[in-house]
C-alpha cells in the first residue's frame, strides 16, 4: 500500500488549504476507514480526522473541529482534508493513513501556517 499526500504549502493564519491523498497498489474501497494524522515539529503523531468506510461518518479532533472537513472519493482512490481558518498551531507534516495512530501512513505533505 502506498499513500501519497499532497497540497501542503505556506499559508497565512486564517487561510485555507485542501490536502489530497492518493492510494496506489491498493483498492481504496468503502471497506476501509481512512484517517488524517499530523506531526508538528518536535512532537508526536497526532490524530486529526477519520471518515468511516460505508456511510462516510466523520470524526475530528477537538483542535480542528469546525474548521477542517474530511471527505473521500472511493472511485478515485482518494481522501481529502479541507482546512479552513488555519492557525499557527496547525503547522506540521500531514499524512493520510489506514489507522488512527498513523502507523500505516505514507508520504506526507508539509503545511506551514505563518504570517
């Protein structure tokens, strides 16, 4: 399984970014929950959001609730994270994964929120 996140970059506080994650060598079917996790500089991996496999129910860490939106498109083998009202504390490398702890994470994308 290869997971490749993209869409990161430098954004000012209050700005938005949309992250994408594409899966290869893997059938991204509705049987799999998908997760976004992140790692801030010098900190451990932190769960950000999850989306269920069959009915698309979403879950968010309290720190991003109301600002981030997770979605998936199984036919495109992709999961997305729309990030709004970004704060400096959202800075970090973002990964998609098949587990909440991020053990299965692939290549991440760097998000830097700074003025």
